[in-house]
C-alpha cells in the first residue's frame, strides 16, 4: 500500500467512525515534510492547520492557517480537518493539547517527529523555555523518553517510520447512526434556562471533557432566552477568543447580537453591569477569588468548565469552587455532559492526548491512614523514578493538578526536564501525602549580578533573584543561592495536620548547608499568605500590577538559611516595609483589603510610624472636636498603621474601614464595611469613633491632659 492510499483509507475510516486519529511520522525532516504533504492530500486544503517555526509548508494546497508554536492559543475556538505539528520545532505540550481540541470528527493530528529512537537525545528548541541559565541541557529528555514510549506502544497512536513498512490500519468501526447524541447537551441547555426562570442564587455548573458541547450549550441557551425578550446576558471567560463557540451558537439574531455581551472577568467585577444572566465559560481558567465575587454580585449565573483540559482539571477546580458555592448559594447544582458531540465515543486522539499529556492524572486511591508525624517518610523523588513508574508519575502530577487547577501540560515537561528543579515528597505507609517542587536559583558572579541589577540581563529560570535584584535593588540577592518552592501540595484528606509545614521543615534541613535562602512566589491571597507566614517566611516584595488572570498581586517571601541569607532577608524586609506603606493608596488600591492587616503585622516598622504629641492633638481634635480629616492625613495614616499592627481594634468592620479609607485611600462609596456606602456623613462619624477608641486605648495617659485642657468629654465617646 502506498502512503497516499494509506492516508485515504485512514481518512475514510475516521469519517465512518466519527473518530479522530493521531499519526506520528518518525524520520528525518525532508522525509517527514514530503510524507505529511502526501497524507494531507486526502484532506480539504482549506482546512489544514500547520504549526511550525519552519518557513516551508509541508501540506498540499494552502493551509487554513500557519502558526508558530508560540501562537498555538490562536487555535482556540476553531475547527479544522487536520493539524500538522512540527516536532522539529520543539515539543510544546500546551500547544499540542490546544491543537488536539481543534481537530474535527473524521480528522487527523499529524506529528512530524525525528527518529523515535534518537528523539530523546536530540536538541529541542523547547529547551530554551525549560533550561535555567547556568545549567546545561541533560544527555536526554525524560519527558520525550516517556512520550516516545507511549507513541510506540499506544493502540491509540499510529506510528509511521522512515524506511519501515506502514502500520496496520485501525479497524473500520462505522457508526450505525452518524448523528451525534445531543441528549446531554439538551439537558444542559434546559439547566441554564432554569437558572433564568427559577429562584435567584441557584447557579448551575456544567462539567465535561472537551468536545461534549458545554460551551455550545451556553450559547444555545442564551439564544433561546433572547428570542423575543429584551434580556441582557453577560458572558465572560479566559479571553474573547476563547468564548467564540458560545457566541457562534448564541448570536441567532439581531436582538441577540445587541444583548449578549462579553466582559473580561476583571472588568466585569469592577463595572458590575446590569445584566439578567451571567454565563462563565471555562470557569477553571478564572481564579476562585474572582468567581466568588461574581457569586456575590450576580444573582443568576451558569458556569461551564472542562474536567480534563489542557489548562487543568475540573476536579481540582471543583474542590476549591464547591465551598464558595456552598457559602453564597443554596440549591446550586451540577450538570455533567458525558457523551461527545464533536466526535464519537472512545476517540483515539482524545485517549492519546489524555495519556501522553496526563490530562486525566489524579491521585491514587483514597486516604486510609490518620497522619502520624512520627511515621512520616521524607525524601527526594528522582525524575528517573517518575519516568520508570507511571503510577507514581500519575499520582504526583495528579496531586499537583488537583491542588492547582491551572496546572498545564507543560508543567509536566518542566518537572521532568528542568535541570534546576527537584521534587520532594512525604509518605506514610507508602502512600504519598504531600509533594513540593523546588528550583535552585541565584549564585551569580558579581559581573552578572550587576547586569541583572541594571536590567541589562534577566537570566532564564531565576525568578526570585531576578525580582529582588532588578526590582528591589538588592544585588546580593543574585549572588546568594536560593531554593524557591514553586509548588507545595498536600492531599485534601491530610490537610490541616501540619504536613505542609513539616515538608517545608524537611526541605530547610535538607538544604541547610548548601544554600542561603528559601523563597517562594505566589498570587497573594489571604489563606496562602497566612500559610507562608505561619511557616516562618517573611514578605520581601509585592508586585505592582495585578494579574489579569488571578486579579492578585504577586508576592515574594523568604526564609533565611545562612548568615549571609539572614543579612539579605533583613535588608529586604526593611526595604519592603519602608516602601509598602507609601504605596498602598496608589499602587495597591485594588488589593484585597483583608490582606493589608496580615501583611502589616508581619512587616518591620520604621521609627517614623510612631505618633508624636502634635499628632495626638490633631487626632483628638478630629475624634472629639469635629476637626476635618482632610487636614490631618499624616496623623491618620500613622494611627491606622499603629492600630493594625497592635491589633487594638477587635471589630473587623472597624479595622477594614481604616484599611479601605485611610491606607488604601478608597472613596466613601467604595468602602465595603459601611451600611450606607454613599453616605460620607455616616463614614466620618464611624471613623471619629474608631480614632477616639484607638487613642484612648493606646495613649490614654498622654491624651487625658489635652482633653482636660480643652474641656473635651472622653466618656461620651
């Protein structure tokens, strides 16, 4: 059989079964280019997507689109008959995961790859993203070694090797009825419509793997709700492009076009548009804090999320999202879409992507033992062990995915191939309870450190030293060695037993004689900040901009290990504290107000944060003699700082008013703790009582003579 006939018969088989196949061409590039051209001749020339960093085109006709590997996200929301992915441009797991979802039923994903036996040892352009500065490429790729094993052995992947006979074609499994089963999708459409028709605050969560029609269900429901009715429906998601399928099915008429509007998630929360229904597509790509705000603001919401997707897992997402739903809503429900619509069940390409990219990885079994710190087994988990033990690899990556729902397929390649990355775990009776991924960073010579300090160089793979040296001006941060904890995960069944802190203690002891600092960076949310503070880490930097994805500021924290590390950490803390208090009402106005007191109490405070006698007189005049607050901003600022770090206000609402109005500089109407947010009079009155309470609690002996001299009544306050 010729390669042309092979491609034709493969295409016919896929169409008959409504399946998609993965075909790997293994050989040199010229042969791969020519073979891809021959096979793609069986597919419509205007429905072929080529992804390559090479300028030459392998497919006959004009491809629908040619993308570079880094542009793969542009394939979100489109459908093609064939994708040609050039593995000579580097194997990017994220790109492959995205592109697999673009292939239609009857279609083909073609991977043009090097000789499969030599591939793990060959140079790969993706090494530039993985290899940290100062580390050499290893002799072979653990990730590609595992991938080639799956390609060679998987019944869901067809391997065509140069100079070898063609493989056996898959059996033709013609579907008795080629039309897809829309029963799951119809049920989902009705569930979304019920959110609009039923009681308020009864959201629905649509969950499915890709290709099950959940995004289309949102669009169909929107279109039906808008027919003949002047409703306003809002739509949000990871990006305008990523929700294209919702619009495709929802914009059925002119009224729908005017009434179905997309809002970026952060703008949606900020502007609070007047809408009747909110649709949230791919909810797992939006931070939980923002989803919680949506639940507070909008009474009617339908969410949709992928269970096993290229950007994480619905299971991990639901573990975090369920408590928010329980908190804000009674009677919320899920709707599971199990039956594929875009292709038939048991799709070979889907199975191959699940296995090769570990999209369906989950922790093994359930917890059976009660944690006993005396029987914890701490140790390094070698990369070779992960590749040779598929069960262990799935367990580890399942834990990472479950705990952080935005875990991507590329994270697995980084874990297996990055030379400066290590993995630690805690076991009890052979059951993995927790893991931590760490990266060795820093250790630069003085000349390189100066280049980093002047922003003339930003060496790849050294996040924390780069931030502290270039942004905080701490040149020794680049010269000292730091172990950055990239991710720490405890099985949900074992959380709140101190296991995470125990793992950090083990890591500290493991590196005690080798490094200067332990560090971490993360999106600053209240529970995460508290965890790291409780583990002995101190804040040394907060990023100035909020992530458009998480709506949080990046926070860097450190824990010294060596004497030089102690000196650097102390200097970093002092610099951070001196600047942070002056940045709150300008740079950090969008920060979660609940974070501010927690960070303040962890900061080193300079001497100029104390109150002087003049400050006390000004504050007494404001609290007891109706002086305008606009005339005493410096005194109010210092009082707010002192009140928070001394923890002298027991009422959370009063402390939050100080944070929002004085430290963050919010307007009265944006202060969330006021019963009448538009009433300045009520706000000022409340603030007077708070100021009076604080100065009489902390400074009674100093303030009583002033009160007596001016005849002011204290007890009345």
